[in-house]
């Protein structure tokens, strides 16, 4: 199921509230090697496959002051162009001024297809947000 505490049904109804969920098909599990990070949907978010095979969909918004983060392949890190914060492939802040991990989006894997719910990103204080394929 979706990660996190919000459960959405197929029509996007949740209680009385009706949400228009935006679901992105991010490709298939076998398109990602462990350790790989890819920009998805014209860079709206990053999909990262961790070494243990889990996936995490990361916001590209730096948690310092909100600049858009590029993935730096050589450094294997997100390096913020604004004030130099870095984040690892799990989205954890590894160099200040940012200290908070990147927000993430809920990921669901169905029949080998990775679907990401980009309706709202989820903040976190620690790392607990990926899923085993
Ligand atoms: Fe990214 Fe300041 S906005 S380090």
C-alpha cells in the first residue's frame, strides 16, 4: 500500500474530502539499479533506489531556503547551488546550512511498476520512508 499514514482509495476519496491525486508512473523496478538516482517527470521529483533495493521518492526542494536541487553524479549527492547544503541518496542532510531531510512522496509498487503520489510531499524528522520492491 501507500507509505505513510494517509490511505487513498482508487477514486481519491478520503472521508468527506475528495482529493485529486496526482499519480506519476515512474517506470519499472528493473529500470533502477541499487544506488541509482533519477529525475522523474521533467524533474518534478527524484526517485532513488537504495543499496538494499528500497525506493524513495524525494522532493527536489532544499530544506534550507527552498532552492531546486540537482543530483551531482560525481559526488553522489544532491548539492544545493544556493548555499552548498548536501543531501545523500536517502535525502538526509549531510552538510549545513540545511539540517532537515528532504521531504518525500508516497511510493507504491504494483506488478513491478513504481507509482508515486505527488499530490503532497511529506516532511520527516528521520529516515523511515522507503519501500522494499
Ligand atoms: Fe539550499 Fe540554502 S537553499 S542551502
